[in-house]
C-alpha cells in the first residue's frame, strides 16, 4: 500500500495511507490530508488508485501542484516521487515502516532504546519548533494585534457587565476566588472554571455545575472560540476577543 | 488562614523500579506541611538520572520551605502574570531545581547530560497550582471523569497540539520518549504553570511516564475510583502498570481533597444545591 508522507522542510508532519478510497489534499479540515497553509487551496488535489497505479490530480488549484519539479494536472506517481504544494512536500512511499524524523547527523539519537527518555538538543529543538509553528501559520494571529479574551454578560446577575480573562484560572461563582461573581441567592461557590493555557487558548470546564456552550453540555474541558455562549448557574456569558 | 486550615489533603504515594529497568531513576517528595507534592523522573547514564531526579525534587521542596520562613525571598526567574504568588513561588522553585541539576552536571563528568522531568502540585485556598517540565503528568479525577492537567513537553505532544498528528497516531508513535524540555539540560528552562480550582472530593494524580505508557486513561480512572484510600489507589496503580509490562520506573502520588461535610450536613448541602 502507498503512503503519503507530508513534510515541511525536513520535518515529517504526518502520514496518510492511500487505500481503495482516494485521499483529498487541501486546506479544509475535511480533506484526508490537511495542509493548513494559505498557499494551499481548500480542495487542492487528490491521490487515488486506478488500475493498480497511483494517480495524482490537481483540482485547478491557484498555486499549483508540482511533481519532481514539474507543474502537473494529472500524473501517475511512483515510490520516491516528491509532490510539492506551497511550502510543503509530500513524499510517496510504499514502505510500512515508521519514518524517522531525526536528521541523519544525529545517528546516536535516531534509535532510542525502548523506554529510554532522550532530549532533542538545542539546535534540533529550535528547528523543530519553528517548523511546527510554520506549518500552522495560517491559524496564528498576526503578532502586531493584541487580542484580549473577554466575557460579556448576556443574561443573569453578576457584579460586572464584562470581564477580562487576564488570569490563568477564572472561576465563575460566589466564592471569594471567583472573578465572575454570581449575585443570585443560591448560586454555587464555584459553578465553572476557565483555564488559560500556555498557548493562550481558553478551556472551560464544570465545577459544581455542568455548563453548556451554545447549548451543548460541557463534559470534558472544551476550548472556547469567539462567539461561544456559555450558560451556567442562571447566567449567560459570551466569549469574545477584544482588540 | 481559615481556608488553609480547612484544606484537608489525603495523600498516598509509591515509586517502583518496574520489571525491566535495574535502577529506579524516579524520585518523589511529600511535604504535607507545605501542601506540596513533587514527582521527578531522571535521565542520564551511570546512575546520574537518580542523582538528577533526587536533586530536583529536593531543591523544589527546600525553596518553598525557605519562602515560608522568609517572605521576601527573591523569585528565581521572571514573574508570571495572571497567577497567584504561590504559583510564582512554585515556578521559581522549579527554575532553581533546573539550575542545581545543570550546575551539578557541569561540575561532575560522570553526570554530564543528566536531567529530569518534574510535575509538582501545591494546594492552597481551594486551588491547586501545577508546575511541570517534560512528560511527567498531573491528572484530575472529578465526578468519575479523568482530565489531564498538563500537556507534555514532548516531540509528539507538540505535533498533536499543532494539529499535525492525531492523538491516535501519537499513541502509536515510536518517539514517545523524545522531550523538548527537561530540567538540567540548559542554564534556564521554561516552566509551565497552571492553576486549578479544587472541589471537595477531587482527586489529583501526579505520575511519571512509567504509569501512563502502560495504562489507558480509563484504567487509571477506574483504579482511582475503586480505591477507598489514596495509598491503596497508589499501590493499585503501580501494580497494574507492572502487570501491563512495567517497562519503566513507575511513580505515583494520589492526592484527595477530602469532603468537609459528611452525613446529615452533606445531605443538607445537596438539598440547598438542588440536586
């Protein structure tokens, strides 16, 4: 079976096998192989098996699909071919082995002993972190804009109309610890909590109550997106970013 | 003071070499007088992993104890915004541990390259602060649901976070043990700190990767739910990890915020909450 190995520079990002079902490639999350980069069309190309051959078809993408340096519309692929889309490359492989993402110059670390914990050295680590950040660049915010996570009170009794989520832990409730102070008589001490993680994403989880986001109960801590409406203990709060 | 006195943390802990390794390079420290609990997992040849993990755990407890008696003890490293003083103190302690291990590694040739991962939890005022570096983890069990409180600083976890790999692909990867951060490798380290609300009946688990490589979240949750007491839970988790292979050292600390009410008071409490 053939495999598509998605690479960004030298780092292997993911691998997808091509079986009886075709693999679509593009920026939209519903593709079989998602490349989250502005240079990639939402539905860019597809790879499929036809009469024993592995085929690639470009869907008339804006920035094109290149195989071994040539821009292509429809070609057959063989193991070892390199397909380039934007800054990413896709290596065609028919082996079933797990690929090794380590550069060849770090041979000693390339095959860690079972359960032996190893550390990427400084240079490898810096390169890797740049690569993963680059791979997800379209999802990142332009650094010049400062966005402040905010809760706007849409319904219910609280001590303010709006709250800035500047702390790593925000408690919604009656407790002395609570940032979002509930005023209703029988409000719980801690109805729910919001955590800011180190990547500046915000997660809501239940405490004394099970909150809902847009009507869906929150069973596990759930990442908040702008426009989400949180309902808990008689209040409704909208999560937004203010610039 | 009142809330501090009311905070009752029941704890149990166990560290085991496992069934494959010859040495136990994990260390843990229990400092209930500070409500502070630490797990470290050492790495490095010639038994230096043990040295690193012991030194790291020891340094963290010592720094927090010093801060207790000396309120103006300076913080090591930069203050983190948006977290409590206690959280900043814990991060400071972890940074100091990094320096201690790094210096020791520089000074002794046999210990060159040694390092450690750490997860530390400190309870205060209905909150728990978690600080971690590397792939030692904290989990919380609340109402039977197990939630991770830490994200590993590892090659695999970083790819999952950026959406470059699914959790399932990650679980099958052969590169589970490749870290992006550890104590002792460089003169400075970035410490990840989080604060969590603590509810009555919550259980917090601190563990080294020897547990999480062998057991699924479901198995861990079941073991924590089944045990009456925290020490029983810790022993049971280690036993299960050994039964599953015991491929690495296994260390667990199980911490439970004991309910304050019992019997009639709890029933009245529940009645007021309307449940």
